[in-house]
């Protein structure tokens, strides 16, 4: 079973920072390209950050300049560093990686982790 295991998240005050981690487990595979999705209350799941196999990154407009997606050299773990958090960043964050299924979508999902930003 190929799995993505997430860690990090939690409750933070506005202006604070959190780092999410997503590690490949089970069946061996490398994280070449990946994304972080956010499911905010009452909203559809949204791709907020992605990294391509060549290392290039893209961000949803609302998080540009505040969030950074990165990948370790062994391509085992992908991270999302979230700085200057805002209440509207609140939601369940899911990492997504593995064989590509389409543009901005990959085969495997992490279990999700709650990020709550208070005022």
C-alpha cells in the first residue's frame, strides 16, 4: 500500500507560522511532483501549492508570498511552510503525490491535517 503520511498542523494565532510534512510510506515511490490541497469550511477542495518534477512551484493567489512548498533531496518528503497565517487559511490540508492522474492531481493522498488560525 502506497501511503502519504502527514504531520504538523494545529492551532495558531493570526500572523503565526506552521509547517506541514508529507512522507511517502508503504510501497516505495518517489515524490517527483506534488501538491497541497486545502478544504476550507463550506468550500471545495482547492490546490494551494504545487511543485513540479523540475522543482518549479506554483501557488494559489491567496497564499503567494506567504506559503512555500518544498521537497527533500531524497524525494521522500514534501513540505508546506505557512507564514503570516490568516484566519481564512483555516481548513483541512491534504498532500497529494504519486503517479499523475491529470493536471494538478496525483494518485495518492495524505490523511489530511487540520489547520486552524484564530484571530
